[in-house]
C-alpha cells in the first residue's frame, strides 16, 4: 500500500491484448500470482485484475461492496441497455433469476438428454466419416445453437443466426470496435423483440417456455417491466453461445495432446463427469467477469478506488496452486474439485451450468466411444480476452467399428 498522502503509481503490469498460444496465458498468470496478484493494466482505459483464488472468491461473495451493475466485464461494452439478471445486483436481479432458475432444474435438464445426444451424434458422424476435421468449426460452433433452439423453443435457423451474429459481436468487443458492438447488439435486440412479439401473439405454456414465463411473471404483485423483459431475453439468447464452443475446442485440443487421458476415459467412461469438471477448472473458458468497487478498498496491499473496474480472472484462480496443488496439470483425483469457479460463484453463478455439463459429458462419451485415437492435425487458433481457449482445433479421428464398442 502506498504511504498515506502518496498516490500509488499505476503501472502496466500485464497486457491482455497480446496474441496467445495454448500455454502462454497460463504461464503468465502463474507468474503474476506470485509477483503481482493484484495487477493493473492500462488497456481499455485502465482496470485492475485479480489472479489469486481467494481474492476472486472474496469479491464474488461480497455484492454489497462490489457491484455488477456498472460493468460486468472488461472491456466495458454494454452500451445498448440493461440486461437482467447479469447487469443487476441483488435483490433487484432476483425477480429474473427466480424465473430463469426454474428452467434449469434437474428434471427439466434430464428431459433434454436425448436431444443433446441426438445433436452431438448428428454433428459427430460426418467428422468420423471423414476421419477428422475441425472440432471447433464443425461441432463446437454449432452444438450450443442447436441445443439452444430446442431449449428456447425457437427455429434452428434462427438459433444459428443468433450464433453467427454473436460471433461477430464478440469479435467486435475483442477489437474494441464500439460502433460494431452497438450494431450487432442492436441486431440481437431486434431478434429478442421478435421472439417476444411472437410469444405475445402466440403464447406458450409458461412452464415450458422461458420467454412466456418472463412475460407472465410478477414481482411484488406487478408484471416485470417490458424493457427489462426485453433486456433479459436479449441476454439469454447470447449467454451460452460462446463459452461452450470455446471450451469444447480446448477440451479436444488437450485430449489430442494427451493420448493417455483419452485411454483412461475410454477404459473408464464412468470417469467422464469428473474429467469434465477437471477440464472446466483447467481450461475455464471465461477469462473472468468484472465488478466495480462501490468504495475505496485495499486488496493485496493495493488501493482500488471507488468506481474502478476489477476483472476477476477465473482462468487464473482455478489454477491457483494454494488451492489446487499442481494446478497446471490434469488430475482425476482432486479432492477439492468442487471448489472451481468456472461457472462463477455467488448470486451471479451461471444458471445454465447443468445443461453445459451435460453437453460436455455427452460430447466426450460419444466421441471417445467411437474413436481409437484423437490427434491434432494442424495449428490451434486461440480466442482473445475476455474468453480464453481454442476457436480452431483440427484433428484426425481414428475410428472404431460399431462391433468393437
């Protein structure tokens, strides 16, 4: 901490905009956890970043001190309106989470299992027949959109349109092209508005359709405000499109580099759920969400002033050696694996985690049961902050005959 009356000098402790390899970001984060766990970057107007698990978790558990309503990610890009529940703090966000959470109950997610398996197999079979392809482009890019179409009761072509616009939206965010961010966000708002208009004209059972549930929900005896319902639908049609695609690509890249893990999971498919959890810890696809300090705070001896944005680097926290020994390694025997925060923590933990887990597990099950080997077949391409992971993963797939399964 700087001595009283002397302002601390804010350096540029790391550069989140530089190109990365599959390994480079985590090598840097490991070094930052030791040297500068509460770091400052001058990128995007300046922000703080927390790299240690305990610091990140402390912020996530303290919404009274750290708000999500000002800026929920770094860089800031919410120019086109408030989108519940992510842009709201408790208790205001509770009206929307109460509705959303109903649709991720175990019995409802369980009903989607045959749909997810069908979609995985439909995307996987052409790759198997061809002996390989780009897992990211040919499977991971499409699967979340196909599952979303079923989950959200929208046509598949509309879901793929949302997916394609979301790709351009995220690219514009990464390039800090504010005008294009506004353009694509406006297009997504237009789609959300069309979905709401359709549900208003042709209502669905609110127990079976989230948009209809939001339109009929009440809070304190009043309907939810129309503009906030629009913002919620706009948020929901994007959330879950990007991170699952990146994570699947990263998971297959790591598997291709580690044939011994492939073989363990082929011989022990009951270990696949644990493997998915370890991959979520190891390959967390969200670099991290953000909060804003409501008052001056001191973290790790550094003063963060009121209204300064703070990036919570989940991808680093989930490899923190003080919590996860040998944190850069894949291990199936971690006794504290449930402590990972790939889906966040606290009031804004990801409600879609059960559906995501099911998608990942089924994708691994079906691919490993139909292959003898998965090998890299070209260079990986990486996404950029605020996500982390693989967006192109060319592989060769050595298949097995149906009788050998």
